[in-house]
C-alpha cells in the first residue's frame, strides 16, 4: 500500500500517458488491496471525480479507467460498510456512477473498446449500489439497454452485462418495483426470441435472468 500515496501525489497530472497510468494504477491497487484500501478511498474517488469532470467525455480511455476504478471502489465499499469510511465516499461514488451511466457507445464511433467497456462496467457496478441509488433507477437503466428501440444498446457485450445486472438485482433482495417480474418476462421474450440468432452470449444472459425471477 506504500505506492498509493505516491500515486495520489500525481493527482494534478494531466499529461498522457502519465495521467492514464496513474488512474489505472489506482484501480489495480484497489483490486489488489481490497478492503485494506479503505483509508485511501475518499482521496482516490475525489481524484477520479476531478479527472472525470475535466474532460466532459472527450477522453474515452479516461472514462474507461474511471469506470473500472468505480467498480472496484463499489465492491470495496459494499464489503466494508464500517466506521473506516466516513460516508463521504458513498456520495462521491454515487456521483461518479451517475455520470458514467450516461456513456453509450455510438456505432462507427472512435475508441470502441473504451466506450463499450465503460458502458459494460457501469452495468456491472449497478448491483453494488443498491444501498445508495434507488433500485428502480438501477433496474430501469439495465432494462433500457435491452430495449429494441433506438434507446437500447446494439452491442452484444453491453446487452449481456445488462441481463446479468438485472439477474443480480433480482437475486439481491432489493426493493424492486411492483410488476418487475412481468416486465422481465417481456424483456426475456423479446431478447431470446428476436435476437437468439445474433448472440449466444446474449441468450445466456437472458437465461440467467429468467432463472433469477422464476
């Protein structure tokens, strides 16, 4: 953990690739340290917030790394709901996630890996935020990705993560909105029947979701 204070000293670094690797190193440190990272969490999330807001979606690779960092932080705070964290971390985490959830990969756009991965990781993070963000907001985001209209995602990986997100939320015991199961069955039918020929992985995601609500 001795490396973390050194990384935090680079907080104002905006030159690439130093900036990207500094943020990525913080993410790897979170992954490696787990709950032991808690004392540094507030400063790390403040740093992530500053870099996220500095570019306003002009740096897709930074968005991707910040989304990975957010996912790691969400898991740590989910496991470590103790006095070590003061509550400010939760506010910072939910604030970052609310910005990241606006990411949507545009077909034929640049940096496809970064935007698709950021969108998928955002969905993967959602189940760990059920104590911070209303469950219906999390569910609606995942369901929106599976819609067949223009608001839905056309990326197989994103749709698969959306299915897994709904499955995890259904299994989490979160306070789901009335009629959730009926809505899920409609989504399941749409995705499985109309898109099964396009993606085996997507179909597996739908099957996991179907099993969760049965």
